[in-house]
């Protein structure tokens, strides 16, 4: 359509054709012809100026998004409302949960199941514990389980990480096999060597 409008402008500039002749050649209405000629005389172009950006403007600026991403890298198991609270407290910007979620999606972070590893993974300490606990009969032992807890759930089961990467602290198949090979087998070897 742009080429057709430009042809109508050139025919008028040439000055040899009447308006009805130009209408017959271009198959444009009289109003469209005059609108095209007026637009060309004002802007030098027959097409409308394209908007700079389409859609709704984004609420979060680059620095706010970088702040959110650094929080997600530091603590991937944080809930969306906690991100909103930190934005309000530290950046003085109140936003919705959906806005924070969309910022993470655009940055390539998605939600994954989180499996935390025990921080006490020393084979020497484990072997020492088994040696010390071995002196008691199983009937005299009582075990309590410690769980990281917040006000909403017993444990944080989900975290954020870039697509294709596991959440820090979660098991992949390779990490699990390395854990079995390096930690459990060495612990058994230490126990056997001390016996």
C-alpha cells in the first residue's frame, strides 16, 4: 500500500493527471488520496510514524530488575511477596507479585523444585558420630528431625534459577551420584579401616 500511495504522490507532482485519473490508476478513494497528499506534504512520508514502543510501559526499571536478580541468586528460595517487600523497603518501589514474576520470566528464571543438602557433609565427622553412637543400644536412642521452617510452610521446596541450570543446593543426577560415590563410600571405608 505504501508503494501505491507513493505512486499517487508522484503522479500529482508530475502534474499531468487529474484527481480522477489518479484515482482510476491507484484505485484509492478521494479521501485517501487527499489524506496521503497532506501527510506527505507535512512529513515527507506517506506512511504513519511508527510508535517507539508498543504495549504497556514496564513498571520495573533496569536497576530494579538487577536488584531482584541479585536477590534471587543470593537466596533462590525467597517467595514473591518477600521480593515485593524488599523492593518496597530497599528501593522504595511498591509493585505487585505478577510484576515481579514477569520480570523473572523475562530474565530467564523459572521456578524449580528445591532439595536442600545437609550442610554437615564431612565424612570424618560422620564416621566419628557413628563410632560414638555405636556404644548405645538401638532401643535407647530417640531421634528428632530438624526442619527449616517459616510461617507458611515447613520447608522451602521451590527456588529460582536460570533455565537449564539446577537451583543451588538441589540434586541433579550427577550431583547425587557424586554424593553417593564421594561421601557415602568414603564414610564406609573410614569405618571399615577403624574397625
